C-alpha cells in the first residue's frame, strides 16, 4: 500500500513539474513578444513616427512594457470590444439605440477617419419614406344650392 502512495506522489510531482515548465515557457514567449513590441514602438518614438511628442511616447511605451510583463496588457479582445460598444449604445435614447448598435456592428456602415486623425466616423444610411400627404379637403360648391361633387 505504501508503494502505491509513493508512486502516486511521484507521478503528481512530475505532473506539477511539467505544468510549471509549460507555464514558464508561455511566460517567456509572452516576454519575448512584449520586448520585441517595445523595441519596435520605442524606435517609432525615436524616429518621430508616433503621433505623440517623444517624451510622452517613450513614457507610454515603457508603461505598456511594464503592463505586458505583469500580464495586464492584452490584445484587443473582440468580445470585450463588442461589450464596450453595447454599453456606449445603451447610454443613448431608445430611438437611437438600435441605429447605434447597427453602426458599431459594421453592418451596412461606412467607416472613415482614424484615431490619430481625431476619431473614427461610422455612418449608416436609413431610408425613411415620407408619410402620404393628407387628403385634400372637399371643394366648396360654387353655388350654395348646388350639390357637392362626389
């Protein structure tokens, strides 16, 4: 019985070691990606290819590297993006909310502009037909004793 417990503990120990190695490898890969992104972004700051002044750009790039090293900086998650869009649209009046959701989904939407240029413009066109004109009032008879036309 003692032999089975020892074998079980050894197997558990080996499994935990393998799991730790896999986790460390993923962290190293994330750190390599963060470092290479940092180098590229820093080069953009130094060459003036950023939309910010150099000091602000370097501060932001350094902060992004720090967040990435702590696992707090993530790529844009489509689900989070959609949730944020829904939250922004929910702040609108009921009459405008559905149009906002359509614009944010990208259906039948023209997108122009850029963040660096000041903003992204999303435009949809909704065709609303004019209501039918009101019926013309019946003309008054020319002569008071004359019956009205039918």
